[in-house]
């Protein structure tokens, strides 16, 4: 899932002069800019963290359902797809809002800079990077050699005293940002109600290399689809790409199910012995990540999960699965 960046470009015509200014350095010295960046950056950082967490959880949810194979409940498959579609729609709305905010901030500061330069005989000192990032991590570009008097602080002070800029920023910063509406909703464990075992966590504990290999093969197969779309594939060609993408999805699901099948069988064979490990014999498999609501009942403790993975038949099945790289 792509990262949203807020960019602010400040520019002004160059004039023959004895003094100079650099847009980046003016912004660094401006209290108005610092205030706008702190607020907009905090909003952006919060939404980006939420977006990253949701994106990772949706991938984990799909992976865990794939591992269950034919035992994956249809309703949870539907839930995962619905959540994925809603996430993409809401992410698009948030991205559009962020870009609109960036354009508005840029216009406000550019206008203020022009007003601050009015009547001043200054030349713009060009920098290596003519843009400023309005986000959680602001990086200042080092300016090239400039000659004359450094007027950056004076120009920044003029901008900070500009009532038009103050009003513009107050209006922009008062806007409420859109957010993700995905509410955590616990889902029942699959195959039992006495306890739940996190299936993906179990496979990641002993067969992480094999899981990674399957995921990387899936991603590599999809790169060609994205390249074709970027190159302007026709409507007919896009339809074929969609069909091919579905085939990749199905193939990946089969590989994951084949990987997990022997491990699941090894655990199932231990049901009567599981109470000795502190795991209810009528356990079920948890496939929904905690970020999306987790499972009922909650997955077994990390200590119990480690003991389960250490059981000889389970450990052997995990080791074989990791070595097989299906």
C-alpha cells in the first residue's frame, strides 16, 4: 500500500540584488511553517501508521485463510475481501484529501512569500532540492553557496506577521481529516470453541522461510501486471490481466494450503494430549489478526504456543514444510 507525502513548494522570481533568501531556509525560520507542519505532520503520521497496520493485517488475514485451505469459512473469506475493498476506497479518499491540503498549504505559503519579498531587492538562492516535505520527518536540503546578506530570517519574520497567511493556515488546519472506518470485530475460531490457536503465528514460528518464498513468488508474478497497466494496456488486455491475477491468487492459496496441511494434521493428532500443555482439546484455529478484531476465544498464550510448536510431530512437520519450499 503506497505512502502519502505532503509537499510544499515555495518559489519566487529571482532579482538582481545584494542580499539573498532561500525558500527552504525561510520555511525553517518561520514559526507559521513550523506550526502548520507540526499539526499537519501529526495528522499525517497518525493516519499513515493506521494505514500501515491495516494493510499488514489484511495481508495476514488472507494468508491465514489460505493456510486453512478448504476449511476456511466462506463468511470470513467474504469479510476479508470486503475489508480490503473498504480499506482501498478509504485510503483513496485520504490520499486525495492529503494532496488537496498540500496544494492549499503550498499556495498559502507561496503567496505569503511573495508578499514578504515585495519591495525587497533580493535574489533567490537556489538549493539542491526545491521542495519541502510537510510530514512527520522534515528534511532540510543544504543550500549551495550564496552571496550577499542572508535575509532568510527577515523574510520569515515578515511571513509570520502576515495576517493573510495566519487566516489561511487557521482555515486549513481547522479541517477535520478523513479516517479509516474499519472497526475491530472478533471472529469465531475455526473448528472449535474451547480455545484458539493462531495458525499464521504457528507457521511463522517454524516455517517462515517457506511462507516468505510463496509470498515473494506471488509478488513477482504480479509485477508484470502492474508494468503492463503502467505502460497503458488496452481495456481488453487489462481484462486478461485481471483473469491472470485471479489465477495467481488461486495458485498462491493452494501453495499455502499445501504448506500448512501436514502441520495442521500433526496438531489435530494431538488434541487429546493438548490439555497437558494448557490448551483445550476443543480448540479452533484463529485466522483474523488482532488489528481487525482477533478471535473468540482469544488465542492461547505465547508460552502454550511455543510448547505446541515444540511437540515432536509438530516440530517435524514444521521443519519439513520449511525445507520443502512448496
